[in-house]
């Protein structure tokens, strides 16, 4: 049971141009250049064009209103000879926000992310993740003084001259695990899928959990599978990783195996879980979507 499909949000397409961040003021002047585009966000939502029936991430040529009304201008990098910026409009009221979005809509990426092109989805999560970080780090963690955006939006610096502490975006790593059982009698192998208490609709997924302080990724896999499903796993193998800024995670995918099919679920985390063969997954009408690393 190997997932050979491309992992969403992981396309290596943009040159982040980290060297340009050293000259913050000079870099941010480029936002008004005709070589630049702006990707708007608002309240953790991305601006999406659905007029053609196929969702597309909106990328707008800079204008006075976009720049003046926007906050937390962030430089994402360079792509297709364009400087890509993200600006946030969460602070605007309905009337002003309508001026920004026009015929488009601000939509939760989790609802339409899989329908975007790889490039657009990757840009969308990049922008969303940075804006969430800026909104939650307005004040210095050392002295509580207000911070300002520096390094093209990739750091915040305390305005207290006696502190001057620089903060950088942090992510919370989590593991997501496809647990497989290979029967000793040679019958068809099965994998473990469950429904979490925060899952929407009738979705089944592999089990996941956050890495704790002092843990390796492999130790997290073992602990989370035992805590959530009551099973012990072995033969843990790395599969791949995926940005997951909902709000600020990195999802690290693993395969693992178990000899124990007796589930003892953590009812606070997992509503239900079961073992499925590939054919059962394909045929059953009760499972609307399977997320392997998502």
C-alpha cells in the first residue's frame, strides 16, 4: 500500500531569494513594481477565482489601493520572472473588503486546496502560514513590546532598543502514519483508517499526532499509535513531508506495521477506526475520501 501520488503543497517551484531579505526596505519597495504580483489573504482565507468553475488562486498586479489597504506585506520569492508578495486584509470592514476582492471570494484552503494547481496550492499555503504567524506574534515574547516586520516578512523585531529581540516563524511538526497489517497466513493485507472527533463529513484518514519535546519522529509514531489506537507498531519508514499551515504544522508521513489488530481507541481523539483492504476502500460507499498524507 504505497502512495505514489504527488503530495499536495510541496512543489519546489519558487526561488525564495532569501539573500534579498537582508535589505528589507529596498526589497519591500519592489511591491509596487510592474514586475510584482500580490496574493491577498484575509482571516486565514485565500482569495479564489471560481468564475470558470475551476478554482484558481488570485494573483493581482499591484495598485495603490492594494498596497495602502494591505497589512503585513510579505515577500514570498520570485517565480516566472515575477516578485511574489502577499498582503493581508483581515482588518478591513465588509465595504472595503469588497473593493479588494471584487468578483472573487475569500475561501478556506482546506475546502478547495486539492482543486488548485500544484503551484497555486503551494503559494496559497505559503502565504496563509506566514500571515497566521504575523497575526499571532505582534508582541515580543521577551518584553511584550510591539514588534515590526523585518527581513521581507520572514522575521519580526522588537521595537524596544534595550531588547531588540528577533523572532522567526516556528512550525509544529506532526506525524501521520499509514499502519499496515500483513497476515501470516498470506491473506490480503489491511491498513488502519479512522475518523477523528474534528473530522468533517464522512472522511477517514490515517492517524496523526504532534511531536512532543524530547521526542524523535519515530518515537512519536510509536507513542501516538499506542495512545490513539492501542496498538504497537514496528518497521517504521519515512514516506515524505508536507507543509500544513492549519495553522502552523509540518506533516511528516510514515509507513509502519503491526501484528496487533485489536484496537483500543482513545475516544476523546478517535470516534471510530477499522482495518481496510485496498478493495474495501475502493468499493465501500461509506468512505467518501481517504487522506494518506493530508
